[in-house]
C-alpha cells in the first residue's frame, strides 16, 4: 500500500544506553538516534523491509491525493453546527457578543460593520497595495476595506501554505519593511491632537447648552500644540543633530532606525533582523552601522536610494532591452519587491558608447543568487559601483581592499572628525568629496553669471548679469550680498568659520562655490590633512596602535582646531527676592571682577581659565538675626554684603580660552508710561509695514502691466477656485489693485503660455518678498510687546561663548579612513624623526603590525598613490569598486620617479644611521577625532560628596573621584599595602570625622590620625535596623 509514497520526515531508529558517571557514581540513561532513511525518499520493498527490521512503529508520509488539499475546509464544515446562513449569522454574533441577537438583521449589520465598514478600520494605501500584490487580485486602490474576494483569496492562500504549495514570506526582506517618515509620524500625532481637541469642543458645547458662543470660546489650540511639542521634545527618534562636521550632519539626516515607537527594542532584536540581507543592495548601506548594541538596527540610506510614496526603499537601474543598455530610456527606480525576479548586471560591466555589452557572459544578480547571464537575458544594470554603500563608505578610497569590520570603523570615524583650522582635501579621494560638500548646504554658491564686486572676511557682494526678462520678474537688485558665518558654534561645540575663495573682479557662473571652511577646501570635503607617513616601529612608542608624530605638525597648526563652549546663567525670582546680575560681588577681589561689565557679564576678548568669573550674580540670603558685630559692620559698610550670597558662574576645570561673544536676554517689564510708549511704537511699526506692502504691490502691478500690455483676462481664479478677474476683462491698474495676490492662482492669466510662465515666476517672487516683509514685521512686533521669550520664573538669561584653540596633544585620537585608529603617544622633535635619503622627514610613524591582522590594505594603496600625487601635484579620484588598480598605481609611481610600491630606506634621526630594512613610505590622509584628551583628563582633590553614603561622586561632569572597586582592593591586598588600602577606604572616601581631622593634621604638620568608622557602615546598620534587627556597636 505504501510503495511509491514519499516520506515527509526522516525515519529514525531510537534506543537507550545506560552508563555510570565516574564522578558521582550515578546511573545515567541516554537516548540515541540513528537515521535509517532521509526525508523525501520514495518507498520501495527494500526500504519497507529496512523499516520493519528496525522495529520503527510510525512513519510520516506525504499526502497522496490533491483533493485532500481542501480537507481542512471539509473538516471545518464537518465541525460547523450551522446548517443555514441565518444560523451561521447567529452563531458568529454569539461568538462576538456572547449573547443571542435580537433579530437576524441586527446580527448581519454587526458582522458587516466589523469587516466591511470604513468607519471601523482603514487598510491605507500601503495595506491595499500589499494585499493586492500578495493575493494577486486587481481590487481598486481606492477600496480601503476588505472585500469578500480578499477573504476567499486569504483562505485559499492559507490552505496552500499548509499544503506547502505557497512560499512563506521573508520578514527581513525589504519588501516587508517600510520607512515611516517624519511627515507620516507627525500626521499621526496631528490625528491624536485633533481628536483630543474635538472631544474638548464637544464637552464645552454640552456644558453651554443654550448660551450663544463663538468658536473662540470652544477651541483651545493648546491641546494640539502640546501633542506636537511632546512629539518633538520627547520622541525617541527626535534627536539632537550631530554637527561635528558636514558629513556627520548629512549622514544623521539619512539615518534609518528600526528602534523607536512601533519598532523593535534592542533586547528583543535577534540576529536575523540585524544581519545584511540581499534586498539591502542599493537601499541600505551594508557597511555603516554602529558597533555596539545597536548594530544592524540603525542603518544609513545608500548613495542613490530614495523612499517612495508608500515608504518602501527604491534604488535606480539602467533599463536593458534586447541585450542592450537603453541609454535613451534613462533610469528606473525599483523597490525590493519589483527587483526580486529581475536579472540585473553589475555596474562595472564593459559597455560600449552605444550601450552594447562587450562580453557574452555577464556577472549578475537574481533573487539573491549570482549567476552568469547572456546579454539578451538581462533586464537591468546597476547605475554606479558605489550604489551598494552609503555616503560615508563611498568616501573611503580602495574600500574594496579593506576588511568589512575596518571599513565599518572607517565610515563611523569619519563622522567624528573635528574640523581643522587649515583643512586639506585628500590627495587620494573617491570623487564624491565635492558632492558631499555641496549637498551639506554649508557653502555659498553663485546663483548665476556675474562679477564679484566686493569681498572681505564677513561678506561677498556679487553683481549678476540678468536679462531684461529676468529683471522684470525679479524683486531683487542685480547686486546681491552674502554674509559669511564667522566663528559659529555647532551642537557639538566645533566651529563654523567660512572664508571667501573669490577675489574682487572674478567672474562667477551658476554653482560656483564662493567660500570654504568648516571641513571644506576649494568646495571639497576636507575632514583631515595629508601627512608624510612611514610604516615602521619607533623605539616602541607605536606599540599597540599608538602613533608617533612630528613636532612640525604642532608648530604649523596642522591638527589645530577651534572649539566653542557656551555657558549660561538664569536670573530667577526667588521667595526671598529677585536675584541680580552685577559686578559688585561680596567677598570677591577687584582683580577677579576687573573684566565684568555693569551687568556682571565678562567682556568680549578676555582670556579666561579655570575658576575665573564669567557672569557675576548675587542671590538673596534667608534673613537671620544679626549679631551686634554684624550690625556694626552693616552700619559702616551698608547692608549689601549681609543679605546676599555669591552665585556667580565660574569657568569649569579644563577650559581655557577667549570670550568671543556674550548675550543678555530679558523679559519686558512695563509700567504705565512704558505701555503708552509701546502702543505708539507698535502703531508706527504697523504703518511702516503697510507702506512697505503697498509699495511692493505697486511694483508688482507695474511689472504685470508691462507683461500683459492691454490684454484681456483668460479667467483668473483664486487658489480656492473663485473667479477673481472674469474672462474677457481688460487688465488695468484699477482691476489689478482689487486682487489679493497672496491667494491668486499663478496660471491661466492669458492664452500665451510663455507669458503665463513669466507671470507665475513674478507672482512666486512677489510672495517670497511679501512673506519676508510680514515675517520681519511679526518679529519686531513680538520683540516690542513681549521681549525675549524666557521660561516662567526666569527674569534674565545671560550667555557667554568661549573659544578654545586646541593643538594636538599626547592622548588625542587620530584615525585614517580605513579604520586605522590610534592615540598620539609621543610628539617628537623634527630632527629626531626618521628621514629619507633626500633629507625630508616623515610627519607620522605608524606601526606596520596594524595592517596584516586588520586586513585593511586600502591604507597602503592610499599611502603609495598619495606620495606620487604629492610629488606630481595631482589629486586622484579613485571611486570604490571602480578605482585605481595596482598597475595604475605602479604607473603613477614610475611617472613620479619614486621607489617601487613606496618601499625605501629610512635613516634614524637620532644617530643618522640607515635602518636595516626598507619601510613603506608615502602620504596618508589622517583625521583628528572628537575624542580629545582635554575633554577626558580629570583630577580631584576635594569636591562634592554623595548625600547618603558620603562618598565622592563619580564622573568628570560631577567633578567626582575614581572608583576604587573590588578588583583594585584585591591588587592592594596582594601587595600587602594595608596602610594605603585603609586610607583609600576611609579618609579618602567616607570617614567624615577622619576627613576633618586629616585636614587639621596636614595643616599643623602632624601625623595622620587613626581612621574612624566609614559612613557606609552606618548606612548598613540603618538598613539592618529597617529590617527590625537591632545591631549594637560595642567597643
């Protein structure tokens, strides 16, 4: 009976074995298995005899009859108690409501509403699109609820799934994951806010039953604004922009996260979610992701990827038709689902100018496999070799020669590079540096053809060559002024300082870059600097990735950066009276307050160091009865000193620099006279604003009449579809004066399309100018009537900005672009650095052992090509996966007449002797990262203590001590250093009485006293007493 049937599972022979455990002497029973037949084996007489001889009791066979596919439905119907439609409806109602329906009509209505009512639920565009794709039904996109056809198709699919005829979905495929954009999330929040607002309106209407009320009485906008504010203020995905350099800003904006509301949590995310999937190709960067617990959950968009209207990621491809790349058809963006069964060639395939493939066999991709294709089989071709990775990884030259782990570190560390005072564009780049600098929107570009009229450090003035038509539709002068950002602070405390790169009289064209700075040079991204490098050990100072660097780098400010810190102090209204900003601070010397102005704020240009007063503030003290001595002093010196205490803001440790800016914000305080003055001011401001708007409208009407030249209207409508100028009306000054141009439709003014386009441009430019004027008026009005916007309880807010110039120090972190990071261990005098035969010294010495085990050979390729580039004065662009080969590099070395592959003998700077072996020498691009020793260095002698344990706080921010933990205690115990240990655990930690006595002993020059009981012991005693255990301490 079973001959010819297929096995659905393996056939296993099972038996048990007993043996005695040698350690415990216990008898242990183990179950053993042996595979007799594999799954999918077709049974014959021999197999059946084998099964019987091994005494296997049951085997699982695959189904024989296709009709049995629907046995699941047959079984369901067998169990169904209903025998008519009416009974079925009653049965379903009973399951839903737990009671009998009043009548059949009600029951039908409830079921219908549950499944087919758009008031109940909404599938959304994406839901309908996915259902249609999955079930292959052509139901219209506008049907946003389930239909009967959908339900039948779903049941059919599930039956196929049980019978292994349908494919299971891959949850990690990008066709099953979509991007929820900011707009979509904000839209959802607006929904919540408006629903709350509607509820409050309903409640208010119910309360005021017969009263007459206006919308103002019902609507409270705060319900909506509070939801929006909390979304931007507290959402996990609302993040502080990373502005360390332009690249970090651009990648932060292109980041995609699987965390956050409605997403995964770090703990629940398994390996599969984090892993690279074949559908990520060209959509999510396969390299750039954090190294910690978020690995794989936070990704970046690829260079050419975009998000479509449904939220699915798309990537572009050339269309291939009849075995030929159709250059005229352009490119097509495909989602992961569209791409799944397409045959796609790689971008580095040789193609002629006409689009013909130059090879008969082409490497390609299809559904996660990589077969060889003939040109006629192909559907698409990649647009660029770098489309597989994101922006950061595209900036790493010779990425194809680096191990992926190091490439990941390289792309992450480029985002931490600090902008230098003298940035240099890399000699060896990938060609994308200019595009990143441009797209960062940091630089100023010329808007058209023109001449530079004036240049200084703060502004650039350009006179544009505008045609008569351009002048007619523009509201700007031909001369335009651009202000340059000077010493502005970014979110991370780095410095944006732009300087012009054009000269007076230069001609510019559209897109010409006018300035550089903030990690850009000549319009290219310049995160670091090019240095002459040697890969060799140097007296053990570059052990374990440490870096030896020449003093020349420090002297010439090559790795110097400017960092700006801002400090602020609030003046509050306290219970005891108002606080006050002043330079007259009690018990402070004149020397300490010499740089403070009358508001107690330090002057711009003052050099400050740790402990200096930045903002002087006094706070009222609680009144106590003064002693006779205090009364006498107050009578002589006035009562100022007694009732206030110093609450000034001082420079924290490890900060030293120059004050570059200060600001004082104050809430407007008004008496009667000031209110009258304010009313007068506001009236004058409004009059001035109305005059400006009228002048602007007059200019617009003059320009419109010049374009229209006594023509008739073609039916001008408002944006709401109302008729403004009826068809056939002749245009005149009087007709146009009545029109509200902020609400007018830009098109259909006359029959001539060219003129319509000119009018559209003119109206667009007018509205931009009018909105600028309205914005300026609102700002000025706000400043007069409200003053600076401060939180409640705050009367004034003072801010001081300090700029620090940081040179490279021992302990600073440097890195290349290939994940080759290290700490500066020694700054060596120029004459002691290794030098070459021609006497030129190297700037930096890296450890050669950092290369083989890390497998990031890209740094060696870069070093060698960089040397020939420096010698020849050429910058190279070597795009990833399509860059210079080793033969190209060898050719460049020959042209530059440099030693083969950069291998040359070096000489010891100390002795002048030649080293025994050749070293690789060249030019490498190094970055200074934001992990600087100045931010990490910390020391404490006395400082704040924890309230309960009385131990010093932890961390630099709290000016805390170092934790002396369990293992450190063991180390001292192992040494037998009992005195040091006792001191650390008592006097230097939480022995309160001992601390005071130790201070006294030090001052008097006596020996330190015996320690007392540490406070943490008392905490333990109190804890035990809390558990009703009376612990007494007996001597």
